[in-house]
């Protein structure tokens, strides 16, 4: 294929960070109107740059050194371009960039693998992945990309260059530079590890840099509603249609344990009647793919009946008129204030409430709750059992205090 246009120039870009001075020098390759840029890892003050010549002005030693480096980069680019043309390749800027960075078909790079992995997830959104999963991996990729630029001053890295210190450096970057808390840091690293595990399986990486990396998530307090708080939300007259709908969907999930993404896609055909006359939700969880079969409690059934003819739900062939999780959380904050609940009320609190107040506190077995929640790992459900135990312990201590006070009075 004949290349219609091809050009190579040196240019500069300003640092986005305000405390950084100078502009970074890039070599820009343009093929058929598509640009690819390579940083030469040098900076220069804007006033010293000759944009017409694509060189540093003057004859100072640093100007001569940088201009010589620019010449070397452009020479290598022209040579790589010529070699590819002679081999009858369809040439693009990324191919040339990869050659200069030492990336070829036999050596895979970290960000290349990340892009491929995330594109696969993106193409399967709504099939076996959710949009939030794609967003999570995209955010992780961006963190890795920014880490490479910040810590190692490179745009990508080959898998065979990864080591244990790379993992610990990335952890340090997330906690210190990005200000992520411990658990958020480990969640990003867990996403990153999936890419590494895939690379090991594909023989792109022969030594697992995670082999000696051992860290644990810290226990976090799970917010849930007490029986009294849930009743207060259910019984509150809100006087606003949007708030009422948000409250109703939230309450429905308090009695079913569905996550936001799952109640969003819940359709009438996923609500079935069993032989014993019990209505069930039969759904595969979007997050894990695990089946979640939930017998419907009376209050959940009442809400399904209430929204059976809702125009928004009917037009989408769904059971409820669900808005985005972000908007839901905004409205729930208002609901909590109106109901006098001093807790950070987010939509996921409904799932925690189902696991604790609605089921475990009422004697439903841990195994049954785990099945209804569609948990992949039984240990995840055990966290809720610990929450319930802590609640019982706190209530018993309060009872003991009251009994002691009463005993003291009568004595």
C-alpha cells in the first residue's frame, strides 16, 4: 500500500502540572494525517524554542546537545520508515514508535496488553461484563500509564522488564502521589494483577513479579440500616415523585439484595412463579455472572405491583424506572436527611441492609444469604455475619448496662 503523506517534525508541549517549568520536546510522526508522538525526554523553555526550525535556538552547549539528539531521533525514524516500506508493510506511526522503543511482535508491552484486555471487556458490556467493570479497568490503565511517566519517565514498558520492585513502586505511587486509601490501592493493584496473570499464561512474562507480593485488604465498616431506620424510610411521605421512585427502588433492593446494575436490568420475565406459588427473581449477577435466585418478600412484591404500569419502566421492558447510580446516590442523601438518618446513604447500603437486618438478623442461614446475594466467595458473606455479631454484642452490652443500673437503683 502506498503511503500518501509522511512527515517528521520536532515540537514542544507544556507540562500540565503548574509547578513544572519548561516544555517537553516530542518528535511527531504524521502518516496519512494521523499523528504519533515520541518524547525525547528533554525539556526547554518556550522562548528558546524555534517552532519553524523545530530546534532549540542558539549555540549554547545544552542547545547543541538537544538539537543533536533531535537529529538522531529523526534519523532513526526515517530509517525505520524506509525499512518498513522496503518490506512492503502497511506503515503507521505506532509501528515506527514501537521499533524505536524496542517493542516488536515477539515482545509484548504492558499498556499494549491493557488496551487489548480493556477493548475485549468493552465489546462485551451487557453480555458478561458491566460498564462499571470496563470503567474500573480503564481507570487502572490510566493509573499505570501515569505511573510510568511519573516514576520511570517512559510511556510504556515491556513485560520482561517488570519486577517485584515495580509492584511496590506502583503501590507507593497510588498511596503517596494519587492519595488513594489502602483498600482502593489494593483494588487497583488487583486489576493490574489480572493483566500480569494473563501475560504469564500467554508466556509473555516468565517470572511473576507478584510472586512475593503479599498484602491484605483492611476491614472496613459496612453501613447498613437498622430495622427502625428502614421503617422510617418506607413510611416517610416524601411529596416528590422523583424522590419517591428513588426511595421505592432502594427499599426494593433492601428486601431483595440486588445491586444497582442488577435492578436496572431487572425485567418482568425474570420474576417467575414456582410450583409452590412463591414468586422468585431469577437473575445472573452482572458483576460475577453467578446465578442469584431470590424469593420475593411481600414488601418487594408490593413495589413490583406498584410500578407494573410505570411508563418509563414499560417503555424499557423493565420492572422499575431506575436512574444512574450517581443520581440515585444524590437523591438518597436527600432522603436520609428528610428521614433524620445520620448515615452516608448510598444505593449499596440496600444490599448491606438485606444481608444484615433483613436476613441474617432474622435467622436466615449464612449459606442461604450467600446464595441469594450471588456471592462468588463465601468469605464475602461471612463479613456480614461478623457485622451482625458486632451489632448483637453492642446491644447486649447496652442491655447489661441498663440491668446494672436497674440493679443499683433497687439495691
